[in-house]
């Protein structure tokens, strides 16, 4: 297929976290709504009404409290269980519209619509929007271009300009029409440019998408990197970034959280590390990998000037790769006890699994076979994962994870798990 004649669509849920909350609480429509990060720290999702008040992505909540009172901003804690389930529903719906799908993030997905000649792609995009809205209640925008970067830009145009009614197909425009739109979009809006590179480009006179489109790929490759050259070629319609229909296995798996309250005792830290290693091990098994090393870290708050600061970490190489939660937890807790120091108020702990290998490449015994212990471990982990998937996460867990867990992150304004918990289903009739 000619790389200039492709049709790639990017479908993006508008203000995803906020939109999920609105699906189950229609009273939030047209109201200013913000969703906060872990421990209710900062804004990670804003309704259009909140954006209009000047609230920035990542702005700390404590800075917004007066503004929230003045304008009646409704605040929610992040409900990751709800958002993940709604994301899965959206992606399942979108998979019907193309045999080639790349799930890019929790709220974004690429579809390859190349060869859909029987369809007017703008009408097809509207059909996608209507189907997702009807089946999930979530609003989406659709951007279509000959490359992934152009599809991203088309989606941006569709979101920011009501006359497109949520669907923009750059392939349906002339080059002159495209350039007219590109001249209005700041260079920082380009996929892969962002806040870090935009100022450097602006320093050399590249301020808009059109400026970058007409720049020399080879010169900017020398000044920046090959990634910049690929971006310029993508904006000019040459595909350099292919669809990844199967997500490559992660090379590292990280699980970490800030605590809801400062933690001083070793027992609470052990509970948190056990929980985090369990979450990481679940992901490890899901991608059918084994870990060769475990990294554990703890730190106090770097912002508490009146309290002593302490941070430490340790990486432990495993004698044999494993995906067994029990063994990984045992190693992580050993490392934690080595780096723990009394007298500090810890704010965060985390674990990282690395040196990951596919399950089929794990080390075997002297005779090239899997040991009885490894077979038993694999069966036990499989049963545990199946029970937790069916009955709810944490139904079966390590005793070292604790039960009350007062240190867990604050979620003072979390909505119910409307779609994944029988106890929290919305009751429409009594």
C-alpha cells in the first residue's frame, strides 16, 4: 500500500475521566467538573467549563480550592476501576469498525481505514461517534489523515472547531486547506513535540505546524534527532510510524503510590510493598513474562522542609526468573528491610520488576525441563488470578498485604464502581 494513500483514524474520548463520571451522574452535564490524581493531589481531567476558568492540567488542588468555591467546581477522586472498564468497552466497540486497531492509551485508539472506498469517511466517523455515544454514553472525536501524526492533528482540529461536528478528515482537504489549518495550530500541539521541544523550535522561528511542515527534515535531524525528521515527514504525508496492533511486552513493570498519610513504621511499609509487588506480578503474568530482578524504593516528602529527607532504593537480582507473587514479595520485603531507617515519615514506596523475559525463554533445570516446584507455582498463580478476576481484585492475596491499610492513598471524593461491583450498581427501581 502506498504510504501516501492511507487513511488512519484517531478516536479520542473527550475529557475521558470527566465524561465517565457524567455518564452515571447526568446532573454533571454543563457543570464545571475536575478529577484529581492520586491522593487528590492535582487536576488530571477537566471539563470544558473548568478549562474556561483557566485551570491547567496538573495544577495542584490546594491552589484551586478558592476558585472551586467561587465557581462551584465539582471535584472527584480518580476512579481507575471505572475508567479502565469504560475504556475496555469503548475499545471493544471500535474494534468492530476496522480489522486493524492500535489501542494507544486508555482513551485513544488508532484505526486503519485504508481501502474503505465504499464509505464516505466523514460519514463513517460520524457513525463511529454515534455508536460509541449510544452504547457507552461517552463523547468521542475522530481525526483522519494519511499518517498517525496527521490523524492526531485532525483530531485536534475536530475537538477545537465545532463546525467539524467531531470529525475531521484531512485527506478530504486540498493541501492549501490543510496548510491554512496548520498555520493556526501551535507547534507544541504536534504529537511528540509537546512542552519540552516547543520552546527550542520557537527559538529558531518554528512556531506553527505549517512552519515545521516546511522545515528541512535533514537539518532538524542534525539539530534534534531522527524522531524529529520522522515527525516532519509524517506531517508531509509519508508514514514513518506504523500501527502497533499488538502492544509489545513491557521491559519494566512499575507499581508505586504516594501514601494517604505519612508512614513511619516498618509494618505499614511492608504492607504497601507487598500490595505493589502483587499488582506488578499480576501485570507480569498478564504479558506472560518472568522477572529477573526486583527494585524496591522508599522516600519521604521532598517538600516538607521542616522534616528530615531520606530516600533509598535497592535492586535485587533473582537467582532464577519467576512470576510467582510469593517469591517476588519475599525478595522485595528483604530489600525493604535493608533500606528502611527509623525516625522518618515516609510519603512513597514503589517496586519495579525488570530484566523481563518471555515465559518460553525462562531458565530451565539441568535437564532442560520445568521443575515440579515451578509447575506447582504456575498452577497456583493461575488459580489465584482466575479467582481474583471473577470475584474481584484482592479476593485472594498475600497476608503481608494487610487488611485495614490506613496508609492507602486518599480518595475522599471517589464515585462508586458502577460497572464492576454488584454492591455499587445503580438502582433505578426499588
